[in-house]
């Protein structure tokens, strides 16, 4: 999650997953929220309040299946954040990349702050990684500017791709397939999470296509698990600021019956 202050014009917004507040070079100021997933579902109101002290112009937010932590915005948390944001002169840009693949309901700050919120929804995770089509809704003046830019640059997705997505979104068989994928991915992640917790580990989040696990030494854990034929990724690859070196990311999309073995190996690496 990112809070950024725009300079003159529409300067680029720079995203940092986690860490202390920092100032970016260029025309913008970027404040990064220290989300601390071990303290509970992000975004944390205290962290947002601190970042708002930098007078940002834009807030970027993943609303569910947030990468890498796996958090989902609840309606209760959204109401709390909305009270903090109500008197701020900023644009809230939400990204819902999971959509129908997410097991959690879609919650938007737009319910509370419709005049400040934009929602971008995409389907590449649920309907295919090469389906680069998104939908934008929200603040009318901003949507109008995006449309004008698309007309000027020819940046529209192909009509063929749009029609293919429209057909899949309304096709009963495709909808059932996505529903099955949602249930399957959720079950696989839950199996690994349970096994990790039994080993004294504390994976974060409630949903996602991977798990984010705090460990004592990520590099050592990766080395020890690789020796057993288990591949995991360092958290450093998914953070710019923050302590990614003390976390690992484990994919949960592939079907297998090795959850207990993976958890035991990671637990042994963490506790040794």
C-alpha cells in the first residue's frame, strides 16, 4: 500500500510494499506505510494516519488478496479508514486484481467516499495471465481524463480481447470453472497455513495465491529447503523497503500433498 504526494501535473506514483516513511526523488513525495502484518489485517489506521501527515495526493490500496501479505479489506476497517480520509484532499485508487477468484467479499472505500475513490478491476488472475483488460470506475473527472488519453494514444485493449472477456464473464461454464478454482486455491492455501502453524510459524493474511511467512533467516531457510528439493522465495523480492530478508513467500496454487513436509522443513530451518 502506498501514499504519494503528487507534484505539478500527473507525476508518477511510486509503490513500495512496506517499510518506514520515505521521500521519493522527483516531483512527488512517497510515504510508505509500515503495515506490520503481525499486528493484524492491513492497512493499519495508525500507519495511515502517520502517512497522511505528509499531505499525500494519492492513496493506492489493494482491497483483497493483497500481495504479498494476503490481507483483505473488511467493511469495518474500511469505515475506520474512511473517517481518517474524509477531510483529505487526495484520490484513493483501489486495485482489485482478484475479483471472482477471491474468497472474501469485495469492499471498497467508495462506499463511504464516492467522490474520492477510483476502482480498477482486472481479470488476469481469474481468467488468464495474458488477458490484459481492466475496468476503471469512480471519480467522473478522472475517468474522463483517462478516456481522453486513451483516445489520443490508442491505448485501448483490442476489441477481440474485450469481447472474449465479456463472453467468459457471462458464460455459465466459465463462471463455474472460476468458482471451482476459487474453492481449490483456498483449500490448498488453508492446508499449508494449518501445517505451518502446527510448526510454530505465523503466516499472514486470509487469502491469496501464496503465503507470506516470517522466519528468522530467509536465506538460510531457502538454502535448507532447496537441499530437500523444496523451492520457496525470499521476501526481499517482494519488498522495496522493510525487512523482506526475514520473510519467505511460498506458492500455494500447485496441487500436491507435501504441505506437512514443507511446513516441517521450514519450521526446522526457522527454529534451529
